[in-house]
C-alpha cells in the first residue's frame, strides 16, 4: 500500500495547530461527504482518507509517532522496544569484550553494522546475509451491542472484521462490559510476524421491563385490585416465554415471589440458571361508577 501523507491529505503543513487541522478537516469532510456525493467511489475514498488523517493528526500522541516514523508509525512501540533491547544487548557485550567495536561482529574499521540496523536495512559493506526483524501485528478492539434476549442461550454470530468474515460463539449470560479475545484476527504481522488479536467488548442494553443482577432477573407485574383481594390466575411474559401464575388471595402491594430457574443461565455452567423475582404492583380501579362507589362505601363500613 502506498504511503499516504496525512498533511497533504488535509492540505496543511507540519507546523499546523490542532485548530488548523480541525478546520481543514471540517471543510474537506463537508465537500467529500458520501451524502453529498452518492455513488461516487472517488469521493468515498477521499472521505475515508480525510477521516484517517484527522484521526491521527488531531491526536498529539499519534501525531508524534507519525512525525517520527512516517508510514511505520503504527509499529513505533515495537521499533522502540526492539531498539531498547538491542541497546541493552550491545551494552552487555561491551561489558564482556571491553572493546568499542568488537560487539558489532569484530570489525574495527567502521565497516560493521549493529544487529539492530541490519535487522531493518540488511547487511552492510561486509556483505553479510540480509535479515529482517519480525513484528507482531497490532491488536484490534471492537464493541458488540446485544439485547438481554440475545444472551438467554449461547449462539453463533458472524462478524466482518477488515473485510473478513469470522464466526464466533457468544456464550449465554455474557456480562455487560465483558471482553473476549479472538486470537490471530487482529492486524497482520510484519515480515512474517504473527497476527495480532481481536478483542471484543460486549455492551448489553438495559431492558425496559427486566432488571438483571448477575444471573437473576427482577420483574414488576401489575395486578388488579380484585385479583389481589380474591386471588386468581394471571399470565406473565418472561424472557423465555409465557408462564401462568396463581395469585394468592389478599396479596399485598409490593409482595414478591420467586420463580426458581427462570433467570439467566449461569455463565459456562450447563444446566444451571438464576431465578426470576416478581414484585406485584396492585393497580387501584379508576373512573368508578356511582354503584361501585356505593358498594365500596358499604364495604368500608363492615
């Protein structure tokens, strides 16, 4: 892939301030936005380049690495780590040999190269065999949004990462904010180095009716006054289907019952589940007729 000069993409020089960069980005983004250039592949490509350039140059840490390493800025940490290791190795060899150049292969005429530079640029005037240092690819991070209904049971889902489709298993009852690692599905390694990994963080949306606490679920169910007083059968919609419940006579407002095993499955523990706790909310009748009011008045006098 050809090197892309982010400064040229945004039309600013290397001394541009963050304010200058943001202003240039906004101007170009409006010009090449896909909504204003439908079915224009070149505009779409330009828009992607503009976003990429802005992401790097507007971040001081990324910009510093880009200015120092250019097209290899994403691997600057690996370069620095390798450089530090080589310095330490060279220092140890100097302490062993007591010679200024002996640790570079025994050449005393300035013709030798350190192992570090040979790793990147090949052998020097001595005509040695060229070697390249291998670097592990960068790790990718992604967020996967799910509903509470999605984690009732384990299931498979296909994701597209960098144009490649991967099929993963999402375990039942995975926690909100939990991260799993998909080995080898990050960025490609350099010079034959291993690929990075893909880390997926799960975001479980709050449910409008159910509250989750680990594997247990909590639900408030509304019942009428007469059902609360006299008892009766009601149907409750759970995450895993409908269940029929018998409400005991004289059930008080705020009373709780437990449905064992009707919560979420225990994470990676087949056959085990949490419980469903139901709180009854008694709804008082409204818009009473005169006859109903009279009957309640008689009842109050008993």
